[in-house]
């Protein structure tokens, strides 16, 4: 699969509120199929944006090293088309 195909894979996003050691609450977003791929922030939107950046970096790194990338479902064709459009 190509980078674009891997980036179009529809992973299941999980988000939860977590209390930090300082007592403040923050949001943690993750894709359980991608170990260590997490985004944390004060708001859900920020956590998801950080998670997306982490997901892309995770996929690029593993492709570069020739390591397998978990693919729980086929890529979304609509997302693939949107990425290849000018």
C-alpha cells in the first residue's frame, strides 16, 4: 500500500478525559490499533489534531523502516480521492 492509502485507513478513534498529576483535566485521543499513537491537549479538538499529526508520523516512520502497519479496515475511497485531487 502507498502512504496515501495508509493515511486513508479508518482507524477507530478513542477519546477520554484524564486527570493529570496536577489535578487538571485534559483530553487524550488515541487509535488503539497504533500503539503509542496518542494526542493529548486541553480540548478534544486539540487532542484530535495532535493525534492526527502523530498518526501521520507513525505511518511515515514505519514505512521508511519497512515495518508493518496495522490495517484494521480497508482505506476509505472518498478520502483517497480527496487526497489526490489538486
